[in-house]
C-alpha cells in the first residue's frame, strides 16, 4: 500500500513541480514581454530625439549658409558700386569723353584674364596688325 501512496505522492509532487515551472516560464515570458515593450517605447523616443536634433542642426547649417551667401552678395554689390564709381571718375577725368586711346587702354587691361597661349593682334594706325610682335 505504501508503494501506491508514495507513487501518488511522487506523481503529485512532479505534477506540482511541473506546474510551478510552467507558471514560472509564463511569468518570465510576461515579464520579458513587458520589458521588451518598454524598451521599444524608449528606443523609439531616443530615435525621435536624434531625428529632431539632426533636423535642428540641418536647419542651423542652412541658416548659416544663407547668411554667408547674403553677406557675400552684399560685398559683391559694394564692389560693383565701387567699380562704377571708379569708371565714372575716370570718365570725368577724361572730360566726359572716351578717347580712342583710353578705350584701347581699357581693352588691353581687360586682356589680363587671358592665358599665356593667347595671341592678340592689335591694329596699328595703318589698320594692319603687328604679327606676333615681341614673341620669343
């Protein structure tokens, strides 16, 4: 008789042990699931903050570029005004007349932007060009 009782007790203990293990496993899954959900929420919040910070930084960069461009355009406008003043003063010095020699001078001065391999023919008084004069 005792063998049957011991077997039933052992069976009951095994069943209780298995039930406790199953309950623990379910509890563990529920706990992991809750932690995982909180982690997802936290992770999304961090990504949102990073995206917002990046957008704000991009906005600041664009604003600084715009300010720099505006400053550059203002300086270019001032340079153009100064060039116009200089041209007006030089015309006034010429008594309001643009002589042929002065126009040639302006044209030659403008040729400074050409490279060394450019050949320029300047007409003489007879209307004939000096062919490669002074070329080495």
